[in-house]
C-alpha cells in the first residue's frame, strides 16, 4: 500500500501542485514500503516455509536458482533505497 501511495504521488512531482516536502514524503513512503515488503516476504519464507531454520533458509536460497536471483536483486537494491535526503 505504501509503494502504491508513493507511485500515486510521483506523477505530480513534475508540476507545481506539490511542494518539495510532499515529494520527500512520497520518496520516504516508497523506501518504507520497499523495506516493509522485502522484510515481510523474507520473514514469511523463513518462518512458515523453512520452520525458523537459518541454515535451512540459506541452503534453500543457494539451491534454488530463482531464490538466488531474487535474493541477489534484493541485496543489490537495498543500498539504493535509504538515500532519501
């Protein structure tokens, strides 16, 4: 929901309809939404699918190609998210 809200506000950034602080709020909503969603998905996988096993989670991520690519993308995107000035 937070990511959708930030995307709704994003097209208005080009016009004079929003002040600069409103654009900052939209960016912060996007960052919070990204972090919330990524952490929620990882916790659901860890808690329900892997039965609280860290080694089982890491083993599954290494063994499944699609999980490896998804986790790699998440790790690469995470440093780009929190840079909201």
